[in-house]
């Protein structure tokens, strides 16, 4: 029996995690605490919103009173903490909100959990979901991030996530507070807000808009399907060892420009356009400030210790993702117009 608080459950990865937990474990109670920022969209959870084991609470993870009440009301035993400001470009233009949510918000959650659990940590867990970006940037060789790689964050986003990881580990070492952390590579799949590379470019291709590739498009990312990430989170929640870190990755490195060409060709093929049509939309633009060159993950620990490997091949995952955006034009329209936000802001007006 678990009463699980999932933070950021209305976002991209959080909504997949909630759906998986609500449907796979009807005996668990799942509470979704989300502020509904621009990135939080309850349409992502329409199919399970009336499930008997699911509750939504609108609120901010920095709000000590509210978070304490959520712990007490729902007798929370486990936390899966995903709520964050998550987009690097936004962190470059507005770093402080990243410090508030990612660092202060995580610290507040840790303290509220510690206080509510009153230092009785039996059958309790605080699972912190983090990113491979805390490790910094790799060269164009075969090197990989392992769990031992020293932290070297280089954007306000990754620095704020690194700070939150440090705080979580500090609670483990100082108070024997029960934690586990995972650091994952770039996710893609349904319901991702169209500001990140893959959904932004699919949307632009569909609408015949320019595809702004930063610099020369030579930067490399390792891409993992969001459902594979949700599976890994489920396994770590149930079988991860307390105090440990697990790296999660797709063994799936792409330069941005190769990936953009693949997206163009995949959409062209699905829309019956001649191959090469959408490649015309590619436009090289000024590079991102401090742009990390390459991320790549050594995921052998989670494979060896917990038996997790990705299920999706990238070709099938990307094709399925393109289909999802083509078949969910209403979702995309609501998100890009901001209509979803107006609707839920009115519904949850305080
Ligand atoms: P997202 O931006 O899609 O969603 C974030 C969610 O958090 C939204 O629902 C938003 O409303 C909520 N939120 C933001 N600030 C909040 C606050 N102060 N209080 C309560 N809720 C708040 O993010 P995502 O891509 O789903 O990422 C989820 C987590 O996974 C983040 O912690 C991120 O660092 C991590 N991560 C993401 C990726 C990726 O590729 N997207 C990869 C590795 C790790
Ligand atoms: P993004 O999806 O923002 O993820 P992250 O920066 O966290 O890896 O970007 C993925 C890569 O795509 C990154 O190298 C930046 C690049 N990119 C572009 O070239 N153009 C864009 O418009 C965006 C959003 C990203």
C-alpha cells in the first residue's frame, strides 16, 4: 500500500508517470500536486481524471503550508518529484524562477516530507527525478556520463537541477532521509510542450514554418521515449536502493541536424509529400548561449542492478510520436494558442 505524491504530474513526463501508476496499481492512492504553469496541462490526464485512486491538487511546491497539508490529508508515504522549470532557453532569459522552483521548491518538499514523516522513515521514499544535464557537456568522442561523473552544470537550468540533487543527497547523508535519484537523458513522445526540439519542429513542419537549428546543428543529444522513462521510474520506485543514483538513457545519440532531417522526412512521408520538401524549412540561426555540445549516458547500472533497458527503437518511437501530433491537432492548437491555460486557470481560480 502506497500513498504517492507526484509533483508536476500535469507536465510531459509527469502525466505519463501518473497514468502508469494509476492504471497499474489500483491499490495505490496517487496525488498530483501541480502549479499548472504554462507547461502543466490537465488535458494530458483527461483519460484518468475520474479514476478512484487519483486526486489533483493545484499548488506550488514552494508553498510550505499547502505542501504540509497535502502530506497530512493524503497520508503520503512516497514522493515522486518531477515538478520543475525544465526548458534551457527559458532559464537563460529568466534564471530566478528556476532557482525558486527547482532549488527552493525541492528543499521545501524535502523539509515538509521530513517533518510529516517525523523521522520515521520505514516504508517511506523521496524519489527525485533529475537530468543528465547536471554532468555538463561531453566532447565528440565515445565518453559517457556515469553515476560517478562529477557534476559540472553549465546552464541556469542544469545548475538549479544540480543544486536540487545536492540538497536531496544532503538529506540522505545528514538525516538518513530515504531518497533515490535518477538522471535521465532527453525525452520525447506524446504530450511534450512544443518548445522543446522534437515537438516544436514537428509542429513547425506541419504548419510549414521555419525550423530554427541553433549553430551548425552539430550538438548531440541522447533521446529516450517518455514511456521508457516512466517504466524506469516505476522500477526504481519499487526496486531502487535507497541513497543510490541511477542514470537512464536511450543509447540513442543523434546530432540535431540529422534528427531534424529525419523528422522532416518522417512527416513528409506521413503527409504524402515528396521527400525533401520539409528540409527546405531548415534555417540555421544564432547558437544558444553556452550551448552544451554533447550528452550521452552509460545506463549499465540500471540495466545490471534493476533489469531496465528501453523497449522502443527510435524509428518506431519517432514515427509513433509524429502520428500522435498529427492525430492530436486540437491538443496542439490549444497548447500553442494558450487556450488550455485560460480554461484551467478559470476552473482552478483561487
Ligand atoms: P514539464 O516542463 O513538461 O513539466 C513540469 C511540470 O511541473 C508542469 O506540469 C508544471 O506545471 C509543474 N510545475 C512547475 N513549477 C511548479 C511549481 N513551482 N510547483 C508545482 N508544480 C510546478 O517538464 P518535463 O519535461 O515533464 O520534466 C519533468 C521532470 O523531469 C523535471 O524535473 C525535469 O528536470 C526532469 N527531466 C526532464 C527531461 C526531458 O527531456 N524533458 C529529461 C530528464 C529529466
Ligand atoms: P531542447 O529540446 O531544448 O533540450 P535540451 O536543450 O535540454 O537538450 O534542445 C535539444 C537540442 O536542440 C539542443 O541541442 C538545442 C537544440 N535546439 C535547436 O537547435 N533549435 C530549437 O529551436 C530548440 C528548441 C532546440
